[in-house]
């Protein structure tokens, strides 16, 4: 009888633990989409983009950036939370950003979709690239001067879930936007950018994505 009681207690103790493990394996977890070494899973102009010190680097501090260039994922994403670190070199004229829910324009170097913007006067804004061609919403740029660390590594979080888009730089929320146009794409590729202009570089690393697809 004692042996049966002990066995029953052991089985009862194991049930919730096993259930918790099963649930944990089902919970979504962030996944790295850049391995820090290769462009596996990415496509773009590799005369403009390179890998250096475990980061994607777009542009050059020696040469003018002739046109906007984008390095895009080969995979399409819908609802997600994207996290990455970035730094922008080249002074106040440097500009870049991260495209998402975006698509390549056929026979063109441009893309069309949302951009989490980077650069003096643009930090943390949500821009609509090659579509509505305007800032949809953005923060007070004077306040952003206190948030962004120029020429240093900064954190960007991009969360797109249904029609709601949220952006954070260095844990400060810059955008909380709800898309009310049902014709706007809710899926697309992710593309770090370097903007046309004077010599500059955009660095991106530690890029992970959390799948929020229901």
C-alpha cells in the first residue's frame, strides 16, 4: 500500500511539469534571421552591402551613395516583433531605415512599404516608402536627440500585429499607429536600407524576429 501511494504521488507530480514543458515548446521564441557571417536568407546589391564584425553594413564613408539600396529577406513576414541593433555613421546627412511589410518594385532598385526611419530629423518615424511617400506618424525630433546615441549602437524594436504598428528606439516608444486602409499590404519582406546621399554607413546586427502569427 505504501509503495502504491508513493508511485501515485510521483505520477501526480510529473503531470504538471510535463504539461509546462509541452506548453513552453509551443510558445513562440525570437529567431535570428542574420547569422553574422553570411547573407544566407538575404538578397540585394552586395557591392553596397557587406558583412563586417558580425554586422550588415550598407554604404561607405569614402564614396557617395548614388541611390537608395535595400538588402531584403527572401522570406515574407506578416505579424511579428523585430529586434535589432543599429548605428548610423556619416553625420547629420546620413539616413537609413528598416523596411517591413515591403515588396520589391519589379525592374527597380526601390521597394514599396513601411519604413522604420533613421537619421537626423527622422529618428523613429514611420515612413511609407514608394507608396504614399510621406511620414505617416513620428515623434518629436527634439526629444529624440536625447534618446538616440549618434554614431553608437542603438536598439530598434518594430512590432507589427494586424493593423497596429509600434516602434521603439532605446526602449522609448516613438510610434503607435493603426492602419485604416484595408488595401495596404499586411505581409512582406524586411529590408535594412542605406539612403542615397553623401558618404555614410548604416550598421545592423543582432537581428531577431518573434512570430506573432495567430
